[in-house]
């Protein structure tokens, strides 16, 4: 089912009201610190990255200082993060390119960012949006799930969802759309047990998970009729009878 175009602004407004002034949950003070933090965050939690960068950035928070640390020096700060060795290599290689080609500054175009080792489209979109205020949307696992589950911007790949979002999100919401969708997916529209009873956009969602969650919530309300027991199948009845026969036989021995 196609999401109604007339409801797009209302959908985004409902998400925006949850967090009118959203911020990245990664700690950073400069575009370069954000770039490093996002590179470290792949398949890792923001909390884990923040713990590592809280020790790293006071010592090295520029391309020159990171390169001066060297691989082993950098690894000593980030070895609590998944795939730390590869990430350290990518950060070092990217830092060298920033020094050689960009005067030590983080570039502001998709093409230049994705030319850096270890920087894909999602990472580049985060930097462009969060550091430079561009109207880009980095589609992570949470945003991909939300857009497909609600039908707001469905797609088979993150790139398809991103392209769809850029078409359907009204211009006035585009600047913060990434954060609103991500935080909604992370804390409410979760992969397991989405909190549909607290969902501000539930009326637009027809996902099977919603029906199951609302049914479960109804069962928990005082005075609600008990849920009907599951229908016995022929296989389950046969299993029960077999177990009963074994018990009877043992008691007669």
C-alpha cells in the first residue's frame, strides 16, 4: 500500500514532536572528530564509541595527530570496538589523504568523502548532515526498518530507501529527518517488540508487529477478556496421548 502523500507532513510532525531539537548521540566537537566517530561506529554502539573517543580525542583529534600516533598507538585507544584493527587502518589512511589533498580539513561533498578509505555513503551522509547541515539522510538499520515497516519510504536496499526519503520528506523536515527517524527506530519502533502502544505514527502503520503488540497490550488491561487458548492440532493431540500412555505404563510396572 502506498503511503498517502497528504499525510507525509503529519507523519514527520509526529516524529518531530518526540524530539524537537534532535542531536547526534556521538560525542564530537569538530567535523573531523565526527568523521572518526562515525567510522568507528560501524557495527558498534554509540555508547561504546563515546567511551573510546573520550580517551582518544584529548590526545589526538586532528588528522596530523592521528597520523603521529601510528597504527598501534591508535589501536590502543579503540581496541574495545568491533573490527578495531581495520577501522584504525582506514582512519589513518583517510587522515593522510585529508592532509595531502584537503589541507587537513574534512571535505563537504559526497564524492570527496566517499573517496576516503573506510567512508561509505552512509558515513558521508552523516557527516554532511550533522557537521555541515546538509539535507541528507543516512539510512542505517533503524531507518531502513522504520521506512519499510510503516510504508513511509519502502525500499529493498538502503540506497533505495534514501532516494525515496529525499523525494517524500517535505523540505521543512529534511534537515532533521535522519535523527527523527533514527531515534524513533532505536527507542520505539524497535526490531523486537516495537512499542506500538506509545507510537505517535501508529495510525499510518499496518505492520503485522503492530497488530500483535496491540493484542498483547489489550490482554494485559484489567477487565480484558482472556485470550482464547491456541487450537489443538492433530500433532499436538497425538503427542499428549502418547505421553499419557507412557506415564500409565510406568505407573503400572
